[in-house]
């Protein structure tokens, strides 16, 4: 398989599009943007709070299907209009939307936000299956080029991640020869206190058809970093997943898989959601010809031949970088359509989940061509 032609067929050029600020609706330098929140769960409330801290943006509308979530959002954002139907919010005059609904709804909500010609900040993953990824890609191709579309793969915006990315991709350490990544840590809490009829949606993360399992909903972060650093996606994967501690729902709580790129290089991955006191490993490691680099949301270490390791610590939530860049880009015309690389990374995770569930090797061609 030709790597470059395969990638070009799936992802547009990565360089951001720059549009004159006056051409961007609601993005003039002296005007605050208005944001509508679709999905007032834990993540939506947290990330919208980061948006609200920015002096150039105001949360003016909120939407959720559950009254308790909507009441909490209205309390936090006094004066914000409330909606129970996302289509009504999209029909309003908000400049931008934050989509933080359960993952299985992302294709539908993204498609509608594109049609409404809003700036879009979409929570990851873009979908929970291959069909959803293709739906997002189809919508992304129709997007208004004067609108910014970002996806909450925070590492791509984090300052330390960008520093390590530059070192690894510059060739300073030589070519990458092997990759290892992991997400070893706890999972989200089980929500309680709601009617039985709402159970599956309230705890959507724990159901594979709604979340895509931990490989897609959680582990797509690691996978996105690896795709970004390597400049392409793996072409095959195999592995195993099981349930050892958590028996609620139907998703794995631990897994291990091995990806291979078209040129033969290996990416070894492992993940769990065990709450093990004192231990956590959520990071990516790139082993190169003349050194290596490990990077995480906590910091980084770079090993160079015959030199002391270079280290750095990250003392803040890098989601702040993504939010700030989204607002600045939308206001000043420095735009991107991140749906393309986000769909590629999500589909890589879909390929891995299919391999674990079917207990056989899966290839990129099988999942990408449907």
C-alpha cells in the first residue's frame, strides 16, 4: 500500500486555512463570540467553563434533554437561553457550538452544526464506528471554509506536546523505529440516582454501542498522538481485551494490541481502567535511531545520544490550549478543519476494537472502505 496516497484519500492538508477576520461571522477583533453548549454533562460543563473564562467569548445558550443537567447549566451561565432540542439551538444566532453529547451522537450533531454554518468545537471521538466516521468526513467536506472546526484532541494543542513533536519529526533523533503508548488509569464514575428508563444514556460510557468502548472513547487520545507524530495511520492490528474488575455494562476494562504501519514499524499499545493507587501511565514513547522521547499531559523526557535527558513538567490542563486557540482562530480567521485527522484517528481506534471483538487481525482497508 502507498502510504501517502492512502492518507491523502482520507485527510486534507494539515496546514491551517487563514481567512480575513472580517469574513468570519461574529469574529471581528472587537466583538465577543457567543457559544452554545450542546450536552450539559460533566465534560460539557467543564470545557464550557474554560470557554467562559475567555474575555472574548460568552456562553449564551445551553441544551440538554435532562432537566437536572439543564438547570445546572442555566445556574452556571445566568441569562443563557435553554433548549431541549439541539436543532433549535443551532437555529439561533450563536457564533459557535461546543458539542459534548454522548459519543454515538457526534456524527448527527456535527452534521447538523456544519449545515447551520457554526464554528464547531467537537468532543472526541468523532464517532463510535466506521459508518459514523464516514458520516463525519462527508459533512466535513461540505463545511463552510470560513468556519473553524476543532476536535478536542488536546495533545495537538498542548505546548509541550508540540515541542516534542517538533523534535521527533525534525529528524534530530533519527527516524522513529518503534512506538509504545499506554493509558493505565481509572475510568469515570458510575452515575446513580436517575430513573431506570434513563440508565443507558446517563451511563453511556459503559456501553459499547454508545461509547465505542474504552479503545474508541478513551484510547483514541493516544492513537491520535501516534498518528500525528508518525504522519500516517497503521494499516493492521491485532490484540486482546477482557473484563477483570469492572462487570458493569459491556465494555473492556483492560486490553493490549499491536499495530503495524505499512513500512513494518510497530506500535505497541496497552490500556486499562483499574483504579490502582499510586500508579498511572498515560503517555506515548517514540524510540528513534539516536534517542527517544516520552510525552504525556504531565510533561516530557527526551533522551539524546550521550547527553543527559531533557525533562519538562506540564502544570496545567492542556485543554486550555485547545480552547484558547479555537477562540483566537475563529475570531482572527486562522481556521482549521480538524474533522479529517480526528476521523482518521477515530477510525484507527475502530479498527483496533474490531480486531479485539472479532479476535482476528483487522486491516485499514476493511474498516475504511466499509
